C-alpha cells in the first residue's frame, strides 16, 4: 500500500533518487480521491492497483483521516514543483482542484472552534477523524492540534509564492500571516515555556505530545526567538524522557532541528536513524534528504533558476553531493565546514546561486552550465572552471 502521510514525508528523497514520475502518480491519486462526500479529505491509503486500502477505508463515512495530511500534500505539491519545474504538480486537473478545495472547502468543513484553524471533533478515533497525526494521543483529545495548524500555515505559505493565479496567491499570503499571528499570540504557554499541543473546548493543553510538539519546528511556524529556543529545549527533553515507540517518528527530527540551526541535535538524530538500519521506508527516503538537503541547506528559490545553500556541518567536516536536479538544471556542491563552498552546474541553463553564511551575509553568483564557483565565508568568490 501507499499512504498519504508517508508520501508527503518521502517525496523529497524520492525526487533526489529520480522518482518524479512515481511522486506525481501517487499525488494525483490522492488528490483525485478527495470530494465533498468525504469531507474533502483524500483517502488515507491505496493498494498498488489503485483501489482504496480496505484496512483503512470502510465507507465514505468510515475511513482513516487526520487533519495534517491534506495540507502536507498541498505543501509538498508546491515543493515538488519548485524542485522539478513540472507544473503538473500544481496544474494537473485533479491536483489543482484538490489544492483549492483543501485551502477553502476543507477548512470550512472542519473548523470546530470557529477560528479558521482546521480540526476535528475530539473523538480520538482515526476512523472518525483526528486533529493530529499522534495516533497514540491520550485524553483529552484535541479539537485543533499544533501539527494541524503548522501544516495548514505551511501550505498557505507555499501557495503564496506561486504566481499561476496571483489573486489566489495573495489570499494565501494573507491567510499565512493571519495564522502566524494567531499561533504566536494564542498558542504560547508562558507558564510552561513551550507552545501548546492544541486546544480542546476548555482551552490549551500542555505537555509533550509527539507530533503536536515537533511539527511547529518542522514546518517553521515558530518565530525564531527565545520562545522557539525554549520550545526546542522542551522537545529535546521530551524525546529523552518519553521517546516515540515507532522508528518513523524520529525521521522528522533532523529537519525540525536543522530549520532553527540546532545542527548538532539534528546530526545526532541523523546518526541515530542511520544506526538503526531500519527498513521502514521513511527511514531510507528521509535519510537521503537529510544528507543531500538537510546538511547542505540546498533548496530551490521562490523564483525559477535560483538555488540556495547553507552549510550545517560541524567544523572540520566536509560533504559533497552531485547530480541533483533543480528545476531544469543539474547541480552539485561541496561544503568544507562552514568556511567555503564550491557550487557547480553540470546540466541545463545554469542557476543563480545564493549562499548564506553564519554571520548572516549572503553571496550571490550567476553560475552558467559547465561552471564551478568557490565562495568563502570571508566574502571571496573564485571561478574555478567556465566563464568568469
């Protein structure tokens, strides 16, 4: 079977391994399964012949559904468009309809507190719908959850950068700003010094709650300030005290810690996952992404033809990746600690490369196809091969 949550989490690693056709095929299948009769949810899982997985689907009123999943699929559709420059990831008819319905009709149909934050009824039953990915959630069951709002915000933020429909993009930017303010204002628990896992009808719930605790870091909805630092410290302590029982849960942690510059902690969990030798699919797929993207900070820019890097390596270490498809180009890079980076384009029209350094300054260089450029933390730029 293939699953919506797993697909969302594995798509980046799959792209790096050349599995774009498979990513698109599965995404289209999930997108096409969402309709009004199912509350605008996509189905949770399919057999590989395309039929709903019987273990997770009994009827349109009785199937596994968790609030973060549709939003993650929307966010990852945008992410894959950025990496591939294949507009089918957003404009294929079933995906285009799914994206718009998820951000509008789905939220309208699942807004238990009337705040514009998608949630569920608080049954704790995944076949009736839950607000969180935390399938081991203990009472009180949440009506809205932090992994839900973080995923919803990330989907709005991603769509806000897409210019196919500027009116829709502007609306998504506005919604992202509203959710950012809502989260920052109402979801912080001053007495506990961490963000709440979510709300019941009686108010916010504190304590360590697995996905609802790490998704605000994973998606980046926390503002980078003393509160995010306190929350990450709370997350680290919670993982030490009550670690998840399932190995795939740990696969989110490197990305969550990398996003806020807790690089030693991210690398610790990368090593833990590699050492597990687990064959659960999320472990190898995400490990590819953590190495090639997490450690390097490699990501496509909001504008086509732009790529960003930032080293997350310990001092004295190096990493080199190559043959990475970004948009219509193929790129490679080598980081030497945080002191120097070489970037090259080996296929396609070339890229504008921006490198961010620890002191905050940014180096920007146009790198044509066939060229390799070396930039240093000291501001130096040297063309090693190709046009000067």
